[in-house]
C-alpha cells in the first residue's frame, strides 16, 4: 500500500490517499506502469474512515489487475477538515481531484460515497461507475430519515444520543437499528470503549453535515436524464429497502443505469470479509475495458 497526498482546488485543501496495486513493486503515486491500466477510485461512506475498506480495495485491485485508490474524505485521518461552506460540491470536486491525480477513470462508491460518485458523474466524464447502497434523495424520499434531534444532540455534545438517532433514522445497522433509543444509547456507550466505536463517535459532526448535504441536494429523476456514465447500482439483499427502491427508480428511468440486488449482503457489505461483492463489481468494471482477467473467473 502506498500513502500519498492530493491537493484539492480550495485553499489549503488536501486528501490522504491509499493506493493498492496488483504487483508488489511500489511505484510513484499517480503514475501507472506499462503493465497496468487506469485506476479505480473508491469513495467511502459516512461515520468511517477509508481504512475499513483496505481489504476490499486490495481484493478489487488483484481481481482487476489495476490500481485502486481509496482516500479519506474531509474530516478524517490526515485529510483536511470539512470547510465552513461544506456541501456536496466539496465532495465531488475532491473526488475529481483524486481521479485526476491518480490517473483513474472508474469509480466505486458506498452509501454516501455512492451519492458523491453519482453527483461527480453528472459534472465530469467517468468511464464506469458502481455504487453500493447509494444514499440518493429523490423527490424528498430521504427527508424522513433526517432527524433534527441528531444535529441538536451533537451540538450539545450528547454523542450517544446523536448516534442513537442516526442509527435509528438510517436503519443501516441491521436489526440493531430497530431497538428503542434507550437501548441504542447503551450500545453507543459500550461501543465507545472499542477503537471503531470511539472513531464513529468522533466522526458524528461530519455525519451531520453529510446528511444535510444529501437533503440539500434532493434530486428528481429527470436530473439524471443526461447521465452518460455506464452505472451499476447494487443494493444488499439485507440492506434497508429504500436503497433498492432508489436504485430501481433510477434504473427504470435512466438508460445507462443498471440495478441488481446482491443476496445475503448487509449495508456494510464492502467492509465485511469475503470476495463476493468485489468479484461482482470487478466483473462490471472489467467489461468496460474488454478485460477477461483470469482472476474474474
């Protein structure tokens, strides 16, 4: 794995990037060897850093025989904090900066990362795009998922209360999401003793701004009519149903969008062990380049 930095378009903005290559030999960040094709950029979801995606990125790189670049979005790791005027435009510009610096043509986005990737595809050329449980607001269908109590609790420093409202509102934590708020607050307190739980609590303020960015960028089906990027929208068979509903609506209306459900997968599918999801995504990306890599079976 190579770690490097991409400078962004705003004053002082920068992003921490982690690159995975099929060959063991290191290379100059952003440069590609004669043996490898253009890169793939992986955009992570909310309440996490990109480090949870490293096994997935490594698998994808091996399957494709191409470099895969994951990066910490604003407010994480060594990346710059979210700016005062943070919006979806901040994220799309960041993604395009990483694509340009890394020589990448394809994008994979998970959850909020899928939302960012789709917004970027409306602004600039992307050869091929795959989203998994993309958090796209269509005609206000996610408004009910946004809870003002989340922002109020985070502002007041009541992080356990805020975490409970976020989990219950989004429903992305599987059966845990349906527990009463009191039980969720207890789980938050207990999980804060773990590294991942502590990290999620620290990232709650970024989640507030990211949720607002989704709601503020509420779209209509016709807004995607000009999408030119071949796109595969995947949803987990055990993910909240609204992700599949959104993807299905887009696939029905936009010619370049395909939709499929991946059986036996939760919302956090890219973070879980196994290669099933990586293989599904790699096959779609490889199809665009006429790649019949043996690794893809």
